[in-house]
C-alpha cells in the first residue's frame, strides 16, 4: 500500500520517509512536550520588552502626544512609520495562503499557517498606532458611523483615512476567520491526541466539535477557496488604501500616483522578509527541516527578488518623474531625500531594499540559510526606513523655509516602537507553543504526491 | 424511539478506501459518510456528497454588504448632511461614487466573509462546545473510517454487510448501536 508518485520535474516538498502519522507526531510534538528553557527565556525577554512598551503607551496616553518628538512641521513621524511598517509585514500571510492557493502553489502549505499568524499579530500591532496617535483616544469610537449626538455630523467617506479604518478592520477580521477555519481540523487532531484533561477540554472547545466527515471536508474546501478569492483583492486593496493616506494629499513627495502598486510590492517584500526571519528560527528550533526545506526558502527568496526589484524600480521611477514633471517642489523633495539632512535614511533604505535582495540572483546565496536570514533582517530594517523616508523627509521641508525642521525621537517614540516588537513576539511565541505551526491536514493532502518517500505507518491496526 | 445500527469499516490508506467505496456503491451498498484526517479528493461523487451551495450564500451576503454600504454612504454623505469638503460638494450620489468605491468594496468583503463563515459553521453544526462524533480518535490522525448505516440499506442484512466488509481491504470493522436516548439501548 501507499504508492509513491515521485515527481521527477520538481524537488520534493517533504523530505525523508514520512507517513501520515509521522506528520501528526512531528507537528504536535512541540505542543505535547513541556516548554523548554529556550522558549521560556525568549518569552520572558519578549514579555519584558512588551511590558516596557505598554508602560510607554500608558505614559503616552496619560501625558499626550506631546511626549513624542513631533513638532509643527513634522507632525507625523514614527507613529505612522510604525503603522505602515507593521501593516506591510502583515501582507505576506494572506498573500501566501490566498494568492498562492489560487495559483495552486503547493509549497505554500509549509509556511502558510505561521505566516497567517504573523499577519494577524502584525495587524494588531499596526492598529495600535492609529489608535494611540489619535490624541483624544476616548473619542476613537467616532471612526465608526454610529448614530450620534453631534447633530447630524457623520464621518467623511471621501477621506482615505476613513477608508483605512474600513480596510484595516476588514483585513484583520477576514484574515482571522480564514486562519481559524483552517485551524479547526488541526485543533481536532490535537484534541484526539493530547493526554492532559485540561488541555483536552480547551482543544475540544477550540475544535468546535470537528469530526472530519466527508461532507464537512467538502464544505471546508469550498469555504477555503471562496475566502481565498475574497482575500486576494483584499490584500491588494488594503495597502493601496494605506498608500492613499499619503497619495491623495498635496505634499510634494507624497502626491504620486505610483504609490498604490509601489506600496503593495513593498508590503509583500517586507512581509516575506519577516516570514523568513521567523521561519528560519522556527524550522531550526522545532526541527521542521523535513517540511520547510531549502527549496521553500529559495522560493521565498525568489519572491523577495521580484518584489525587491519592483520596489527598486518604483524608487527610480519616483526620481525620474520628479525631474520629468518639471515641478520644482517635486524635484526638490526628491533631491532633498537623497542629499539633504536625511541622506543617511535614504541611503540605508536604498542599500537594504534595492541592493541587498539583488544578491539573491546568485543561487548559492539564495539557498544559503544564514545568508538569507541576514538579508531578511536587512530588508526588515530597509522597509522601516522606506516609510520613515517617505513620511519624515517629505514633511521636514515645507513650502515655507522658516518652518523647516528636523525630527528627533523621544524615549516614548522609541519605547512604543520597541514595545510593539515585544508584544508581537509574545503573541508569536505563545502561538508557536500552543498552536499547530504547520497545517497538519493540508500537509497530509500533499504527502503522497510531493514527499520524497511515502511510508505506511506502523501505528495502524493490522487485519 | 428510532434505533440505528452503524457499521464502521476502518482503513489505513485513503486510496484503498476510495477503491472499496467505489466497489461497495457499485454493488448497491450505500455509504453514508466517511471520516478522514484530510479531504479525500474524488470521494464526494462516489458517496453522493452534493455540491455545496455555500457559493450562492456567499454571493447573497456580498450583495447585502454592497447594498448596505452604498445605502449607508448615500444617507450619511448625500441625504442627511451634505458637506462641501475641499470645494468638492456632496450633492449627487453619482458624482461621489468613485470616492465610495473603497469602503463599498471593503464592506462587501467583510459581510461576505463573515456571513459565509457563519453559514459554514451552521451547515456543519460545528460550534464551540459541540461534541465530536468521529468513531475513533485516530481518524483525525492517520485512520480513515467508512460509515454504513443498516437502516439506509434495506436490501442488505447486517451479516451480509459485515461479510462484504470483511472480504474488502478494511483493516478493522466495528458495529455500533445508536439511539436517541441512552435508555433505549438498554431495553
């Protein structure tokens, strides 16, 4: 039994000799064993940073936005930089699970669960920033069109800032639903295996009574496909709308029509970089080398080259159009970016985002895991600088030279940003301990067709 | 009280189950359901799982979302309190429509996805707190179970079904009496 249909044209997606039971055991192992020291110390470190961040947020809410380094000229800085950075990171998960599902890319299955988890946590971090930068945060409910006592005053539906509210909340909740529906069968697997009665009760609750009937699987696949179809335009719309927060304004440097596609490419670029950063560590710690292979890393690196090159072309196009438009304010904004007081930010961005991913054209480098890890960190940094460059350098030189200014972050700026990284890692580490980090059921569907060798389990009742 | 006799045939491999299911159905034996750790492709037409209508439901939810979004924006921006923002007045719905596209799209997706998810849970009867009814805990790991109900197959006796199954490639056969209350089994 258990035929092997080895495909000669493609690298196997699952290495070694695995049976269905092995897949279950491998993925459930981290959940079933006691937390180890490495995990506990990483969680403690992340928690300390998170607590410091929450402290800074509370200080900010108590003191006011004045505790940030903003001034009359640069009135948006790290807050929105961090917001766009986190939203961008949150783009890989849904792209992997939705767009790659529609394209029937089976290699997505090794990474989609964790990428989606990362998406959800990143969007939560992103949503923190518009919420805390509102100043009068107790009036925050007014972003939603609720019947109100302010006469007949309603939200401005012509404003991209309001579109953003709808885009981010839709993206977050739809991603969450998509992720959870995929998790249910895997929670059922854990429920049926786990020994501890408390854990069993919790996983039973989380599994929604899933029993794996053929009719349920049929609906499951149908729902996954429809949600993928919905999530695909959603991914593209969300970062397009985020870019319109800038593009619909009349600030030189922001007022460009290239923003929506350029932001989407940048978001996918940074999202994949973060997925690589996290997955390379997780693969090592959880010994998932058989499932997340060098081939997977190479595939992701190819996406990094494509999106990185798109971002590079966008940077150059911006420069060209600024010159070609003949508008002196526009030309100055871009010349000032590269040679003005923020030249260091611009060239950090250029080096990290445009030059570093081009090294992946060399096969030896894009299949080298340590090199990939280093580049992924570079891209994460570069993409933060991209948003900083767009926001701060465009603002710090206005039309009136007497208002020209420079932005210095305060400890609250830094604390809130570092703190969100801490909170993100707390959430991700908890996920990595208690949730199945690979989609168990989905991996089994591709086991026979894509594994190096398929093994019949010895865990079976024999006739 | 209605009594049900269920026979479960367990398999170690999805392809073997698929072949046997095909054989049983061609002999007129009705397979009521299959429990598996992952979707078995090609099984649905054999055991008569009908194409799900969830797609139509999703479309309906999408239309509801789109209508609500457009109606809402018309009411807030055009009807109830038209404002002149940046020299661009809100007096006509059609002229404002391009600015309404993003929110209309997002709200359509929001309603479709959540409506669909809710309908999916209702159709499956899966909610937090519901008890799972898979015949063996390993059917969510690497075991595949075929469920045959005696009441669904009036042309076969219990022994006939059992002998058919024992001649097949099933690795294990189990029989279960199901009743609506616990007391009726004891009688």
